C-alpha cells in the first residue's frame, strides 16, 4: 500500500539557518503530495501542496518540489524563524485517501 | 474563509463510557474523514465517509467506533466503550468532490480525548 517516510526529528536549528526535511513516498499511482504543519497545541494546517511531477509548492518561504524520479517531496526553507518551530508532516493522497509521515519536529532557537 | 470546526476541544471521560466527537465540515464538501493522533505519534486514518456511508475504514476502526451524519451539517464519531488507549487527538477532515481539487483535505483543530 501507499506510504510516506520522512526524516526523524527533532531537528534543532538556529534562527536564519537553512532547513531541509526529507520526505519520500511509495504509491501505486501518481498521488498528490502535501506538507502540513502542526504548531504546539493546534491542529493540522496545510502548508503547501503539489499535484503532479515537477510541480513546486510554496508558502511562507517554504518550498517543496514533486520529484517523480526519486519519489520525493523534500521541504526546504532558506532562513527559518523561531516562529517556524512546529511539527511538519509530509502526506500523500491517492484517490482521496491520505497517508501521513511520522512527523518531524523542528525547533528553532534564537 | 470556511473552516472545519470540532467540538469539544477537550473531552475527558472514564474508561467504558461512550463519547461522541462532533465535527462540522465545510458546507459544500462531500467527503468526510476521521483521523487520530496518539501523543507524539503519526496521524492515522480511521474512516472515510461519502454519500451517507462508510467508504473506507482502517483496522483501527473496529466495532467500538461508528460514524454518522445525523443532519446536513454535523459529522460525528462515536466510541461506544472507551479504553485507555483511545486517548488521542481526533481530527475531522473534509474535502470537495470535484475533480482537480488535488484531493486536498481541510482539517479541523482536533478534539483531545483523555480516557481515565
């Protein structure tokens, strides 16, 4: 079945550092791919998405590119802020069914 | 902007009691979902619901669980006899039925269920 694997955390960074969170997927078809963010005590918020190969999703300085050849959707941000501290979930959706990765906690220190 | 809402935000119940978690999906959405997240773990799919019936469920969604859309707006998850291991955050989600929507699901803020 479909699955999503993302790098384990926590990832601890200093403010203005570069962030990468790796995500790979397995799917029988061509899923849509998503990154969701969960701030402490809150629900899941859609951060960005991509629906087909080579699409780049972007939002709030975060980017991720749908790479079919490597079945990846790595999340990147060039300069993180303390307010980016959260748990980030990679997810795939085939025919409406979501598979989530385990989540990566990101801690940004001043 | 329309959003998915869930009530209550936090529910504390004793083991063996029944609980009903409530969700109001976005009004023009046709597909509804429940997920759970045990503290510190991944978000797990429980059930999907379309056209007034369950379209898919996971192995977690056993006979203790049921879902219902009692009217045109609410979508509920009932746990018949709660166990300690049911303690988790429960998320409701919904999406449109239109093609080209990328199957994006909109999530509610969650209900934290604590079973004592």
